């Protein structure tokens, strides 16, 4: 059996457009606004990349050896990977 999660009410003031968009996205995912916003915030707060991932991201940003991948077809995609 799972332990109960303690929650505390909080009040935020948001732009009307932002709130409406959040409501739309929550409805699209068939979730409550509260659950949707909490999930987004949990993702931002707890899913930060570790040092290895950050290093890989920086390498990818600065890599001069990057090439364009052709997505026109599966065959062209495989050829553009230049697998050796």
C-alpha cells in the first residue's frame, strides 16, 4: 500500500492566456489542471540532467562533425547516417 502524499494549497496568479492553455493541455491529456501543473513542476524540479548528460549536450552543441540526417524516406535516412 502506498503512503499518502501530503499536499498543501498554494495560490498563484497566472496570465489568463497561460491558464487557458494549461487547461487545454490538461483536458487533452484527460487530467485535472492541478495534476497537469503539478506534473510539469515535478518534471522541472526533479528531472535535471546529470553531469554526464550535460557534457554530452555541450559536446553536441559544439561538434563540428555533425551532419544533416535525411528524413525523406527510411532508405535515405539510413544512407544519411553514414554507418561504416
